[in-house]
């Protein structure tokens, strides 16, 4: 079957989709966006987290056919999404030209000086993860970024308990979570200082 | 495999009548796991995401009509006052991502003895509104669970909503697991005090082939509270009464040994949860009595 939906603000079409296929599979294998990771395919690890009509979900548990006509934001579109949000614009693509094209998304990489963040093109949460050293193997990172970014959108001044709860569906086997906590606190602090 | 995408409830019922083997998919948090792991290859998937009605709830005089697909997140955010037991139970389900998709309709569809909504629904009192092209009926929650992962739905029926009695007193939900998130219950316990009818109802999860009420425990407690005039005098529950209630709750279990826990552990833990949640809810009842007396 064919599925038409919006990914990172741009309309996309996936063809020859098997009816039992997950959104995660469509993103990675049909659209060539491997940012969302596949670690468990059973909703346990959160590494496949994307936003579906704004809501964080495990893309491995959404049937491809269920996203017909809906809007998905993946980690590849996060920088643009955060930028649009900061500018008070519309990041989902519902209102026109914004968004990240498939080619841009496929070629997405952290640009600029990774130490200073100069050159931009990172969302504040991505920059904070780098600054706080919250990334080791990186497999859990995309899902954590999407989940953490959504929490900060909803709750700009989270307590530690709020952060732990919001990230309770994302497993990390490397960091022990403390640096991830640091990163989210850092992003929240920078957000409230407006930097 | 075919993917059926009805745009309305009527279309969904027609599709289910035409293809009784079609597997409905709502949040997909049970269905997709089975498909991803090749445990299930349904001929038809029947997507319910387009049916807006299933995502709505209405707070009535006596009960809340909760659309089958209302995600747990919405229940936690919006129905804490009306359905405190179910809101607490919802909060213990999996993770934010899963709670954003999964809901009570899917929990009832799967009818796992470990489903967290069940003890809360049993304790509050609920009816499941199901429908097919043949008509609509309401199944009392006590008659809904018919076996391990089996329910009272006919092949052509879909769950439309759950009618849950609004709380008329304190409710609690307690769950044993190895972590505070992403945990399938080793066992779980729900309790609801119903001061209006002077009754107490319970629900036990993951400690019998189906979710069950501890009926003998409820009857014992109702009688003991009545006899001691507890509803009126608001005294502390006698420890011996709480102890016997807990023992009768343990006795209502019919658990198995599995990877999550042994049968005897489950029986023991249900007793502990029963005693604790009775104490919590009763203390809360006494508290509200005192405030309302103070105000009078
Ligand atoms: C990682 C993970 C953790 C989990 N943890 C918990 C937990 O802690 N507690 C818990 O209780 N559950 C847990 N679950 C199970 C699951 O999330 C719940 O059972 C949830 O309520 C299912 O809802 P859903 O909408 O996603 O159902 P779906 O997967 O869409 O459907 C589940 C079943 O119900 C049927 N169905 C759905 N809607 C209807 C309808 N309207 N009419 C008739 N049949 C219908 C489907 O055909 C299917 O058989 C977990 C799942 C995962 C993946
Ligand atoms: S891959 Fe989806 S939650 Fe693990
Ligand atoms: S950094 Fe390796 S899993 Fe989190």
C-alpha cells in the first residue's frame, strides 16, 4: 500500500508498504531516515521515539497505515522544529514552506564547532547533550532528544522528578543517566535564560 | 494482509461484520508487538485511529463514558477527580510514549490478567459498551473477563466505550514490580470505598487467570464496617479487621509461578497491598468526614 504523510514538515510518500509494517520501518528503510533507532521493536527502549501530531510515541508500535495524512517529526528534523518553535512559527509543516527536506534530513549532521556550537544548526537540547557529555555510544540519543525536547516544550522548568518521569520510557545502557539529567537541566536553564 | 481504514464508527462495525477475523488496532501497543515478533499475522488490520468518537469522554451524573481509545495520558490529566483509581492505574502503565497511545479499550481487548486498568475498573464498578451491526449491549465488568486473555466480545463486536462509576469515596491502586516505570505487574490491587452504598469493592490483577474481585473479602469488610458503625463513627479500622480483609484478599488469588514471581509471593503481596490500600483509603475517608463535620 501507499502511505502519504508529513515528515519533518514536508509531504512524503512511501510506496510498497507492507500492511503490517511499522512507522519506524518506513522511516528507516523506505524514506532513508535512520536517525530513529531500532533497538527492541517492542516499545521498551524508546530509541525509536518520534512525534506523531506533536505527541511522543514509539514509532515501532505505530502501524504505517495509521500515519496516513498525519505529521511526524524525527530527530533529523528536530533542529528545524526547535528553530521554528523559537521563532513562533510552525514547525510541523501544516502552514507551508517550513521543514526539512528528505535529502537534507538524510544528510543531516551536526554542523559547526561541536565544542562551542558555533555555526548553529543544532537544537538547544542537542547542544546541551553534547556540552554535558550525555552521549556515549549514541544509540539511545535520538529518542532521548525527541522526548526531552517535547518535555521542555510542555514544561520549561522541570524538576528532576519531572525529567526522570518524562524520560522513563528511554533506556540508555552506557551513561548511567546522570549526564543525561545534566544535559536536560542545562537545556532548561539556557531556555529560561533565553540563550 | 489488508489494512482497513474506516472513517466512522458505522464503517468500522460494517467492516468487522464483513471480516470477523479482522484485528482492531487502536494504540497498537499490544498488536504491533505481536506483529513485529511474528506472533500474529492477521489477514486484516482494522485501524480505529480515524474514529474521533473513540477519543472522547463525557462526565455524566453517575458515571463517566470513556471512549475506548482515550489514551492513558488523557485519563491521568483529565479524570483524576472522577476516576481516581483508574487515573492512578493509568499512571503506572509502561512509559509516557506508551501512555500517549494505549488506552482502556486495548487493555480490555487484550484482557491480560496483568492489564492495569482491570483492577481499577472492577473496584470502581463499570460496564463495557460493545456494539456490532446487530446492535449494542453493555457488559458488566465482572462478566467481561472470561479466561486467560479472553473476553466476552463476539467476533463481530467492537468496544465503543467504558462506563465507569464516578468515585463517591476514596480509591487506590497499587502495583508490585521491579521498577517504577515500564513494568508489567507482578501483581496489582485496586480498592474503592463507596460510602453512598456503604460498600467496598476490590480488583486483583495478575494473580489469577483473569482479573478478579475478592468477593469474600468485600462481604466480610462490608459486614464488619456496618456492625461497628464505622461509616458513621469514622473510627480507625480495627487491625484485626484489616488483617482478615488482607487474608481474604490473598485467598481470592489463584496465581501461578512465572518469570515475574512465584504464586506464594503473589498471594502474600496482594495481602500486603490490600491492607495498605484499605488503610490509605479509610484514612482519607475519615479525613473528608472530619472536614465536612467541621464545616457543618
Ligand atoms: C513496552 C510496553 C509496556 C507495557 N506496559 C503495560 C503496563 O504496565 N500495564 C498494562 O496494563 N499494559 C501494558 N502494556 C500493554 C498495552 O500498552 C496495554 O494493554 C494497552 O492498554 C493497549 O492499548 P492499545 O490501544 O495500544 O491496544 P492495541 O494494541 O491497539 O489493541 C490491543 C487489543 O485490543 C483489541 N482492541 C483495541 N481496541 C478495540 C476496540 N475498540 N474494540 C475491540 N477490540 C479492540 C485489539 O484488537 C487487540 O487485540 C505495555 C505494552 C508495551 C509495548
Ligand atoms: S525500538 Fe521502539 S521502543 Fe525500542
Ligand atoms: S549512550 Fe549508549 S545507550 Fe545511551
